[in-house]
C-alpha cells in the first residue's frame, strides 16, 4: 500500500483511506438524524415524537491513480464491508455502518485513473470515540456527555449470587450469578451487561440467558447516579455516549 496524505480522508474499522493512495477532494456534512413522529387527528392534527430515528444516507466521491495497472482488488477489499466510519471532518465521533457500496463512476486508461462513488447507510447517531472504561464505586455519578440517552456496557468482576444495579432509581436485577471462586480472575469471572446489544454475557462471550430482570441500564444526558447491592469485586462502565 502506498502512503498518501490528502486534505480529507476517511477511516473504516480503523484503516485509513490514506493507506490506499485515495484522493478525496471534499467531504460533505453528515445529515442530522430525522426523528419519526406518530401523527393523527382529534379536533386538530397532532404529532408525538417517537423514540425512533431514520437511518442516514451518506456518500463519498474520490479517485485513485494506479501506477502500474488498473487492478483495484486491494482497494475493493478495503471497501467491501465495515462496521464503523470515521471522517477527518468529525475527529471526535464515528458513525456505525448499516450498508456500504462502491461503484466506479468513470475512468481513464491512459493515466490509469479511476473515479469512485462510495455510498453508506448509517445509523442515525454520532458515537463518541472517547469511550474508555470507567471504574465506579456504588453511589458514584457517571456522566453521559452526549446529547441523547446512551446504552452503556457494564462490566462486573466476580459477581456472585443476586445483584441489583440501580441507575437513576431504575433497577436492573441479576439472579444467581456464579464465579469460579479462584483467587485469580478468569474470563468466566467477568459478566458484561451490554445494553446496546440487549444481551448479558461472560468474558468468554458465552451468552447468559434467564438470569436478569428489568429494563437494561440506560444513561440519561448529564449526571447519572449508579449503585448496586450484592456481591461483586469491581464494576466498570463504558458510557457509549452519542449525539444526534
């Protein structure tokens, strides 16, 4: 791959377009998420916002010169699929990809240049790149720095028995959890509550089914008080903050 720097660039799953000698002349702004509404009539029309946003269509036009031939198989392998998109014009956030597709719009064999159109369907939110694990004690406040409620991941090390996690007076119950009982921590001793994927699983990625009750944890915009009862060695949280 040729090292290359353009005024604009994009990154898919951590791999930069600069690695492929791509020239991006400009990047268009990403449209804002559009909320759905329930509409109807009583004596007059009404509209009630739903907790649902439409996916976003976005595209990037770029071109590439091929020094020896017009074999773009390496480039196509880079663009065939992906989960996250980063843009140089939005350095603090990433976008989650639903679909992506690349097509050639034109090309010239004499100077071995091909023009491309890369189109995406994106999830409607902008997700923060600064999303490190935060260690918390029961009674601490956790800040959601985004502009919409977030669906965090909570990590429990060596949970045992029944545990109730409370965030902003809303309880989430875990029943009959077990750990290895060994002094050293193993993946079997770590339980993850992944609200964004609506699952509970062990550090081995094995799903835990039938051991929880209540609404999965959610963080409102701003400060959130988190506490718990029961036996657990330590707790960490990733806020998964996002913006509209």
